[in-house]
C-alpha cells in the first residue's frame, strides 16, 4: 500500500524541491492494487495542486472519506466536489455540526463550510459503515472516551442545547484491508488514539499493521514533566499493540520525540509530500 501525503502542516525532509503549498491541514492519497481513495481534503483547495506536483491523478479516486467535521480536514471538499462531481464523499452526518473553539474568550468556528452540506456527491453516514471487503469505517462507542489528547477540552459544538464539549461522535476511523494487512487511518484521533486502538482490536480481533494519524498532541507553552509523563504513558499504551505508527499534522515535534523514546522506530513522522510504503 502506498500513501502520499497531499497536505500536512510542513514539508518533508528531502521533499523541499516539490513546489507544494503547506497549510494546517491533512489529506492522504492511498493506493493499493488497482484501487485508490482519498482520506481528508486539507483546509483549502491547495491539496489539489499538490496532487498535481506529486504526480497523483485524483480522477482515479473511488471515494473520499472525511475523518471528522473540522475545517482543516474538510476545507477542500467543495473544490474537490466541483472538479470531480461523480466521486462520492463519505462522512458522518454529524460532521456537518457547528464546531468551534474558544480563543481568547471568543468563539471561533472550526467546522465545515455551509456549502459542503449541499454537495450532491455527499454520502452521509450514521455510524459504522462497510463499503466492501477492503474498505470500512467505524466510530467511537459510547462511554469509551477515557483517554484523550492534551488539548481537547477547548473543542466545542453548538447545538439546540447550547455550547458544550464536543464528544466527537462525528469522528470516523478508516480501515483498509489488503489481504491480511490492515491499515487504520484516524485523522486527528480526537477521541484518543489508545481508545481507538482498543476499539479496533475489539471489532477486528487483531491489531492494525500500521496506524496513520495525528495524535492531537501540541503545546504552545512547551512540555513540563507531567505533560511529558502523560505522553510517555500514552506511547507505552500504544507499544502494547503489534502496530507501527505514522504521525504528523497535530502531533508536534516535541511530542513525536517524547513518544519516540518509548516507541523507537515503530513511530515515524510524516510530512507534506512524503510517500509511505506500508
Ligand atoms: Fe480536528
Ligand atoms: Fe486536524
């Protein structure tokens, strides 16, 4: 399986020559056998141009899966749908919610554009879904949210009940099965990667061979010892699974370094324009 990182926050080492634009966002082009999919669409249409620079023909894509309803993953969906109107876009119906975060006391909208809801190629899901024997998505189970990233408390949703913490039922996890190989792609893992791993094992009776995900571990104010310890114990939890991990986007350099102390070579960073062979 080959995964090309069409959008990520920074450019990969050795990929400087590619005229790709980077933004705070994520988009992955995945190909195996004669199949290909897109997971997420970055924060804007920029990923479409990056695909051109990286020799990726997006007209081949069978379907798009949106990991969750935040702008940095679905901001490019409109542009994609206009260019490729026949390619279905799968997302949880609840990903169209009004998501926001509090920034300096003010509410900042971080959801999808209003126009996204009207795209004819949209396929709205309600929970777990299987496209075929090789492609499926699952969502978090209720009451399984004991492990979270370090920052999630500031992420909110506004609905009839007012403003409340986002429980991330709109986050879906893409599973690709190629023969015996299983690959899990989980966007930002807002529900906590350890929880998602546990849920994967429960559903599939095994561990994914590879996990590609941001871990939502970022800190503007640096990492004190207790934060470092939290990340080390999260990495120790991940070390219990027979999986290797690829991370970027919302996992910052320091968090990757700390996790690497525990996971060693089982953890690899990915950046924009990188190609992962799994
Ligand atoms: Fe997010
Ligand atoms: Fe994100």
